[in-house]
């Protein structure tokens, strides 16, 4: 695939174990911000918490972008939210699909999972030397392409939701350029603007949820994000707790 990425440099692979692993190795060797590793297929793709990301060839988007945003380690969750905002915005603009966001890293369409974000970082002292933002988007998968019953129960694709196939190159260009631009805006203090966009596209806020890590979960209404991107949940007691990591389950 040949795509001209404004502000970036695309490395296209027919297959790789993981675009995130490939990009991390390049970043450690000094590859510049905006370097983008994309693959037609992954043999060991993964999402958050080590979950497998099934990545068959010829159907979807699997790519990772090296970012050198000069942010503190505390700001890493904001990179995940920024990537989600930019991906959802690009998909909306290109396809017209009303993609929404589930905290912290999911792209939803018609209430089902369309894609996800995996951000991994390398620290130098208290600052982020670089981050790699991995993005997976189900573009042209059919229901039978989702192998396990668990995935079939929650997943969708642009093809399944819109009823037509979508060329991947324009989507790759639009999403990646948005992420590169969004990282620059974050580094220049654009956190509030990004969080405002996240709130507009959220499928999470206003919902009753169970959120957090196993054994440290909280139930209540998801009411907002704080300035660091943490999810604020109001419990039935009225107490508001900050959820830093973990999953969100809609109740």
C-alpha cells in the first residue's frame, strides 16, 4: 500500500508479528516522530492487557505511529484519548459513520467494537522519550471473519455497519495524519480542547458502568473525565472516584 502521510513516513509490511513491536524497535533505534508501521496482517497482534487482536490479511487496518511528544509520564493516558478522538473524527469524516468512544481506548459503532488503541511508551527520567500508538480498525471484516464467539458477540466493522466495502488507504491517511497533528497539539497544551472533543464523541459519559481493574472496580454513573484523562464515576453513595486504569462495562 502506498500512502502519502503528511508529517509522517509510512513503512508498509505484508505481514509482521506486531506493528507495535516493530515500531518500538525502530523508535529505540532513533526513528523520528511520525514514523508509521502498517501491515496487511499481524501474526501476534495484541490489544490492551495482552489480549489477542486477530489480524487477518486484506481486510482491516493495523498500524502503529511513533510519537515523540515531550510529555510527562502522567500524560500517557491523554495520548490514548487523543488517538481515539482523532481516529473517530477521521472515520466520521471519511465514511459518515457515527463512531463513538468508550473509555479508555475503544472505538464503537452502533454499540459494538469497531477498533481499539494500544499506547506503549519509553521513559527517560520523568519524561516520555517516545510513545508508540497502535491502532486497529475493523474495516472490511464480515461476521464470519471474527473467529471466536466472544469476539463475534461484541465486534463490528465498517462493512458490517455500512453495508459496503471501504478502501483502506484513505482511512489510513486520514487517521494517521490526525494522530500526528493531535500529538503536536497535546505537546503545545491542547489538552482541554482534546478532552472537549472526547466528551462530545463519548458513548461512556452518562452511562451506568462498572469500571476499574479486577478487584478494584467501582459501579455508578460515568460523569466526566479529569484533566489527566481519568474517568470520574459517581457511586450510589454519592462518592466520586477516579478510575485510572482498567476496563469499563456498561450496565
